[in-house]
């Protein structure tokens, strides 16, 4: 039997950011993950400059031995429709590989690491929790993504949750594939489905290519993905077959989860709490910010981890993120599908809407200053 102050279950960006923020708090922090890092992670893989600021990442140092692709524009449109290209005079984002990024964050967290360890049991004990029978923790932080074992073991039910489902593949291109790829590394491409219930993407990061599609409607996902890949090939954007299997994943959008994110001696962060942006589905920045906010609450709690004290975390999330479900999303839930298709076809082809609303507001969240906590 051994003990710690804070057990963080999940070593992804949410968990490692929380641990990193707690590094000088005097608390004994353990990060547990079923994988041994580095590990592959399905994700489009891009971060904004705000993330670098929030985590105090030296971009030059990070880029020395890792993929770090500057992004200066986007091409967006509908699958099969005209595309609108928007470019900027400055870097608006960076393409990263989650395999590299997640290990970097975890290794610098200064926490004790339990890699290759699955959380199988979690039970209340005096003043905290007993994990896997032999690890005692005064506070448990669930950071294991959509299928987080902490959420599951403490009563979260996946049935009835409206999750976004996606399939994607990331691979390093050989010479033949590079010659057959028309995607610019500096300008990722986003292709919305005709019913606006999802979108496909093509992100090139140096010699690596990430291609995938996600939808709020899980029915016939494989067919939608196959049709998207066929379109990319016919349009000359990617003139070869994807060489490896597509991997699937799921996540909850902000305000679409009924999970209890704060309870006695318990917090959920990142995708475990369902914090992905409602328009883009991007979850790295919300995950990191939730980890930092959780650490702030933990430090200020001074060892008193009752639900009443930890409820401040929920307040901070609401203050930071507000009502993320945009008016267009709410209205779209009540409009006929044919009308949605017509609106999407028209608006996505308008340059100012593509740039100011879709890219700047929905995907980059350019108006949100880096979190300070």
C-alpha cells in the first residue's frame, strides 16, 4: 500500500497540464496511464499560440526534435463544393504529432508516473480513495478521455450521451505519396458535410499526413469516411490510398454532457468532462485549460477536497468557456435538413464568413486571450 495527495488518471494534455501546474505546490502527485509513452493517439493534432503561452512552451526548443508545422491559412468548403482559401501574415496555429506532444508534456510534469497501469478499481476510503486496491489518494482527477475509467467507476453512464464520432489516419508519406499529395503544409483543408453534421480534414505536417472525418451522427460513419476519401482522390488532393487502417475515437462537446465534474475528492478534466469546442470539436486547448483550472482549485483548496470546495472548478469553467453552443448550432437543431444544406452551401462560400466566423471564431478562437491562472 502506498499513498499520494493527488492521483491523476490519464497522461494526455489535460492530466499532464494539471500535474505540471501542481509541480511546485508541495503536493505529491501521481499520474497513472494504461499506456507507456510515447504512444500513438488519433487526433488531427494542431495547437494555437495561446497553448504555447499557457504552458510556457519554448517553441524553438520544442521544434528541435519534433514535428512543429507552422500554419498560416486554411482552405474550407463543402465536400464536393467550391473551396475558400484564407491566409494570414502571421502563424495562427501549429501542426503537432500527439505521440510527441503528449510525451513532452508528461515528461516535464515532474509528477511520479505509473505508465502501463490500467485503473481497474476505485473505492472510497477514509479521507479519499483507494485505486487498484493498493494506491491511496486524497483526491482523484479523471483525465482519461471520453472513456475515462474514473468517470465510469464513479457512475458516469455513456448511454444517452450525444458524442461526436470520428475516424482518421496519420502516417508518414513516402516519396510516391508526397508527389501525389496536393495539400500544403501551411494550409490545412476542412470539408464540411452537406448536412453540416460533421466535417473532414486534411492536415499535412511536414512529411506526415493526417486525414479523417467526424460527425455528430454516428450512423454510417464508415460510409461517410469512405466517400470523403474517394472525393479527395477524385479531386486530386490525395492521389493514393491511405496505407494504414483508420482508427476511431469519440468525444463529448461542451454543454452536451451530464457528467458530474466535481464531487467530494473528485474532479474530471478534458474529454472526461466533455469540454471539446462545439463547432470544431477541437479538444486540446479546452483540455489543457481545464487541467490548469483544476490545479488552481486544488492548490487553493489547501487539502480540503469536499464537493462544496471543489465546486469552484465548475464555476471557473463556466466563467472561462461560457455558453459555447453558438446560436447557429442552436438554430440549426430546429431547421429542416434541406434548408440547412442551402444555408451551408451559401455561407461557406462567402469569404468573410469562412474567415471571420468559421476559422477565427469557431476553429482558432482568436478572440480568447491565453488563460492566466
